[in-house]
């Protein structure tokens, strides 16, 4: 996913903000967050905006809350 970023950007001390808009994303959100959190050479600011999901999306967000603050 991040292979397309220029090497110069990877080496700078910059923070990249990722905004994730969700609605009933329980089937894909965990994989998405795990992939983002696995990035070791990037400083990330992850923002999740949920559209009042009715599945387990909110539960997943709460489980990751401490990791994405």
C-alpha cells in the first residue's frame, strides 16, 4: 500500500493523517487498521468517522481506541 510513496517522504519526520469513513464496516475495518498499524516507517494520525453503524464496527473501533490515539 505504501510502496507508492516517494522515498524522500518516508525518510522525513512527517505525520500522515488517515481518515477512515465507516458504515457497517465490521468485515473489513480490523484488517484495515491492522495494516495501518503495521507500518513501521510512518508516523500516522488515524481518524475514524462512523456513520452510526449497526453491526460490530463500533466494537472494533473501541478495541483499537488505545492504539490509534
